[in-house]
């Protein structure tokens, strides 16, 4: 079929779906639909990770992003009771200008990267770097200190989120 | 298995996803949607990091992506707490209304 391997087909389909869902995130009016399209985009990106033989990251991506972060977003949106009626849109000129700026940015990026060298990805049948065992080795040997710092960062974020989100006592 | 996808395709895909996120940040008024578009931009960069990590057969890139995910989770928790507080005080998350810093 057109001389493409199954990997190339998968890459094309996943890329098209990711770009389409990402566009829907921006252009859908209802915030809840936006969140659901973003979840679909994340699933497509996780598929890309699988294609790149990064199984550990694919699983972590689904668990952390699609599982935890997007549920937080959904909860907040439902708490605020946002829907299409409450959604305000920017002025049409502002929207057109932002679209033009995005198009120009894309033009510049594609133009700058077009001449880059064509390198094929390495044969990843031999590449085992995305597996849990290998990543764990690297993480707990070379990156042990950043790992500990990340745990402190998460603790600080936890305490900070609770402090910010706490309802203050009503003062008269 | 992974034969013959040039790295350029991954660069282009990441650029397109990043720019869609940037346009979303510029074009939307709901602060939560803006926040989601920032997540989309982060993910575009993550994808490129993983692609180059596979290209160079170096695990450091994937460990970096792991750390970026941890930082993004912390950022979302604090950011959404701030947005919830803003909503409680102003009854809106419209960024064109929340412009007191300008005056």
C-alpha cells in the first residue's frame, strides 16, 4: 500500500488524530468538550511514545496526564459550572490576529527546519532504553539527586495547593 | 519495528502541536482553557525529547520527560488551586476581566 510500512501508517494516523484533536481543543466552545478532546490528544501522544518504544513513559503519560491532571481539570470546570453559555469569546479581530500570528510562527519554524538533515530513526528493535529496567537504572544512578528534589517539589506543591485552596474564615 | 520515520517528521509534528497550543493561549478567554493549551505545548516538547532520545539511543531524554511530567503535575495542582480561589473571589475566570494589574 503506497510502499509504506505499518509503522509509517500508524505514525501518520496518530499524527493526524493528534493534530485534529488539538485543533478541537482550541476551537470548541464548551470547556468540558475541550477537556475531553485534550484527553484524546494525550492518548494519541501516548501512542507515539509506544511507537518510539518508550513503554514506561507511555504508561506514566496515560496515568499522570489522562488519569490525574485531566480529572483535576474536569472537577474544576464542573465546580465552576462552566458551559457554552457562560463562555465568553474574544473579539473577532483578536482571534484573527492570533490565528495569523500562529500561521506566521508555523511558517518560520517549517522554513527554518526544512533544510535540516534527513536522519532516519535508529532501528529500535535493538533499542531497549525505554524499558522500565533501563530507565530505573539511569534514574537511580545518574539522576538520584534530581529525583529527590522532585519529591520535595511535589511535597511543596501539595502543601501550597492546600494552603491556597483553603476557604478563609469569613471576616465581618 | 521502528524503521524509516525521519526525525524531521517528529520535529514538524511537535512544531504544529506547539503552535496550536500557542494559538489557544492567544485566542481563548477562559483561564482554564489557556492552562490546558499550556499543557499541550509542554506535551509537544516532551514528544520531541522522546524522539531525540530514541534517535541517539540515550536514556537521559526520557528521564527528563519523566521530570517534566512531575513538574507539570505540581504546576497544575497549584495553578488550579489559584484559579479556584480567583473564582471564589471574582465569580469568573475570564482573563479579560482579571486585568487589575493593568490599572
